[in-house]
């Protein structure tokens, strides 16, 4: 089979099998660059914005803190001590009044500091006399510190807090709420339909009768979620060219992700399917191990004109993961409006074995001296990945101890 070169606009054509192995970095860049603009902007309540990308900068709607607040439990004091005490304690949420010079009032952490107060005396540094009306500083205690969080200590109203493109995390939600937001403008999540291909796959029980368990059906949706996607459907498709063609043709998802059928075996029908549908192949094989027989294609648009793409992953589990971080992750993050982070570069604590000609994605463990390779790193294995802190990008020929390599994140939780 020959396929359309990535720089041509025509659909794939079928004659003889000649895969075009694109360099790994070029394939990653192309997967992101093929998206002209992110998905549309929507406004979501805070609780529904988690995992989306901010569509506009987050700007403070108020000063933070919005008023001077006590940083400690103790007394708000005005002037030097000793201080006359009296009045009810000032609690968080109270509207505090004015504090006269030479007086003190009990105050709780987070409460608004009364006007006139010059400092907060921590509870452990002061003593009220037996009469209950005079507050003294402990003989060995320090002079009252401010222990006041001044208005605007963190930010002022109108100050930019987070740039557009930032992924909404739990911490972002907390800051947005503190800054006065009820809703956030975010990009829509890309939708994914996962098609798990192969008659040999079982969905339950132990492997038997020449068949094996489907590991990618459970593994991929959480991984794609970490890339900002929403898996709207996951289904098995038998080794039948007609069934595969109809499944891809009628998918309404932004991205169709398939597992298996990317090579040239007797039941690998994906290339013929793409040709029959008039798809445009952008990537057909990447010079990376594991995972080299991966592909990326532009599908015909949906009936309402939305663009669709297909990422074809190999069927071996670790090879599929390598293909996910190579093609699916940058594509999904760009489509969802997420900004590119700085590459994580780490020192190799030990020699990292490589492939003679291709880039290698190697499960590694972080140590005090850098990253070290893990065993069980074959294309069909997952034990190394389970223990891994990341995937090291190892150049052809390997990396010597002390060399600096890029390390790709692996999701630790969904």
C-alpha cells in the first residue's frame, strides 16, 4: 500500500506497502500543528470546568485578601501594651468596628481586623490579668508582630492571575473562587470514540483458547482524560472491513482512536478503510520504538461541518501508550486549547538503552541521581509502565549516564 505523503492534500491510495516513518519530534509537532484553532469557548460553573483549558486570562475580581485579616488566633491590639480588654470577640465573617488606642479585643484567625488596630498579639504571647480587664505581654514573649494579612497581599483587583490556556486544576478552581468567580470561560473538551479492534480480545476472565484480554479498553480512557478529552464511546469492533468502515464513517466524535490494525497483517484493514472514506493521511509510521506503526489521518467532516481526525494506535499495550503520547496527546491538548508546557529535562542516573536508528520511549523511575530504566519495557508489556514516573525520550543509540533527556509525564491518577 502506498499512502499520501503528509504534505499532499489528496486521500490515501492503495497499491503496495511502503510506510513513511516520520521522525518522532516532527510527528509530535505535526499532530499539534494540524489543528488550526481550538474548539469553541463555553462558560461553565466552577464545578464543571475541571480539566478544561481557560479560554481567557483569569483576572482578579477583588483584592486578595479583600480586607486586612488576622493571621492568628489572639487579640487585635491598638498601640503599645498593656491593653484594656472588652467587647465581644471578632470572629471570621463578623463586621468589625473601631478599636481605640490602648485597647484590645479577642480575634480569630481569618477575621477582619478592626480599624485602629496596629497589630495582632498571638494568644500564646499574652495573658489577661485576674480581673479580666487588662492584657499583658508575656515577660519572655516578643513584641506583638503584625500577624495581619494586609488587604491585597496576594493580588489586587484587575491583576492577571493565570494566562489563557492553563489547564483548570483543583488549585485553579480554588483560586478562581477566592477571586470571586462563579463561572469560567473555557474551551470545549474534545470528544473521543475509542474503537478497540480485534477478534482475539476478551472483555472478561483470564486469557484462553488463543485469545487475550483487552488491556487498552480500560487503560486508554483515563489516559485520554488526562489529555483533556472526553471518551464518549468505547466499543469493540470485529476484524471485518465493513464493520470498521461503518464505525469510522458514522462516528460523530472529534477524534476517533483505534487500537490495532495499523500494520500490514492479514486482518489489518485500517489503511483500506481510510482510503475508502477519502481520508487524508498526515502520519503513517513514526521512527519511534515501541509504537512505530501508528498513524494520524484527517477524516471527512461531520454533516454539520465539524472537523474529525483519527489516531491509529498499535495493538500492543506499551506501543499504544507510546503512540498516545506521540500523536493523541499533542492533538487533544491543542484541540482543547491547552498551552504547551516547558519540556521536563532530567539527568540520566544510569545508561538508558536505545534503538539503533529510532527514538525510544522508555519507562523510567526517578531516583536521587536522576532517572533510571525499568525492566519489562517490551511493546506488549505494562509492568514497567505501572512503576514508571515517566517515559524518557531516548535518542537513537541510547543515552549515557549523566546525559540529559526529556521525560514525558504518565498520568498517576484520572
